[in-house]
C-alpha cells in the first residue's frame, strides 16, 4: 500500500464558524484549496485542530465529504469516545473517497488499557482496509503506542503504514529508534510544530502535520524544505533551518497547549480571514493579554522573515 499521502507538509484544518456558530463548510473547502495551492501535499480534517469533540458525527462527515468532493487530498481523524463512532468515521472516509486515516486512540473509557487500545485500533483499521493509516501518538490522549503493539497491528493490517508523533523530542526519537528504523516501509510524521528540525534531521521523518502552517504556509514549507536538505548533509541548509525554526519558536509553541485552536484561528483573523473569528463555544476566547502577545509575536516573526529572506538573497 502506498504511503504517498503521508509525505510532505500537511496542515491540520480548523473548522470555521458561521455567525450562528455552525460549521462553515464553504470556508473550510476554500481554506483547503488555498493551502493545497500554496504547496501543501494534503490536509487533515478532524484531528485535534478541527475541534472534533465539539462537532456531531454528521457535521464531521459532512466536512470530510465536502473536502473530498472538491478534489482536496484529505486525511481523516478518527477521534471518538466510543469505538463504534470511530469505526463509523473510518468507514465513511473510505466510502466517500478520502485518502488516508489518522487513527486516534480511545479516550476516557479504558484509555490506559493496551488491550482496549488494540481492539480500538483494530476495529478502525478493519473498517477502512483500503485507506493508508497512521497511528496518532499524543500525550494528550493519555496512551503511548509502543513498538510491540504497533507491529502486532501492522502484521495483521497492511493499511497501517506509519506513525504520527505529537510528543516532544524524546517521543520522536523513540518512534525513530524503535518503530520506523525497524521497518523501512513505515513512515514517520512529525506531529508538533516545535519539533520539525529534530523530526526530519535526527529521526528520518518523511512528512509533517502542521498547525502554524495554516497561517504561514510559505514559511513552514520553507522550513520543511531546509530540513529535508539538512537531513541529506547540507551544512548551509542546516544552519538556516535552525535559524528559521528558532524564529518561529513562540508561534510554533502554541501547537503544544490546550488553546492551540484559539491561537491559530486568531492568526488567521490577523491574516484577514474573518470566518475564523468565532468558536463553537461562545466562552472559548483568548484573553486580551493573550491576543496582544500573539499580535506582537506574529509581527515580530513576519518582520524578521522579510529581513532574513532578503539577507539570503531570496
């Protein structure tokens, strides 16, 4: 099974809201097209960035269907409290022609049980056997998939072709050392914006799933390009990649916290995309000080990037 969908740079789409705080599917599709046109290789819909816990199953599936119908390469998140619902999302993704699955662990009920997670993952993979899939590892889901479970699943389900690591540097190294280095056919996706250099250069990642890339696609694609060159031994690219990742550091760090969607939607508003001004819960808002800090850091980075690019002769 091809792993092509899990290469390159892939933004995790957020769900824009209409004035009555319902999903704005037209704006969702427009954003997906914009990012693909910018050079992204695919999009993820209804991972953590898509606010999957706040949407109904019907709303999530409508968003997936709209993206696929628009010709946008789409990877579908399977997050759910109930395994039956996760299975339904996987089956729907295959039925409407989505391009891949991000298999999210079972949460809350028996979430720490390796046996329960094995059964959960198995049911999802069985429901969409023709879709390439990656396990989504994240400390926020309370369960760390280790090599023994991953390869037990992979032996039975050939559509499991990769691993998305949302943890920090140590977790990425574990994935590289014990999972992707054990089987060269398994792909590793960097899942957190602060670890792009480490993931590509030190861990052999082939792709990155990004949050900040929704607001800064050109700059994030530039970073990934430099990291790929650095991974092949390019000394200048290594230096430049580290400089760019450092300059992006604060904005990228928003990806690590529970307010990530609030921050990244606000960056889109600063970009002029007012359809991202609202959240599904009226009380989900940044504080005044958070907004001011975000504005200052965003302007600081954009000014730096213009000057830095000129210095590079770009």
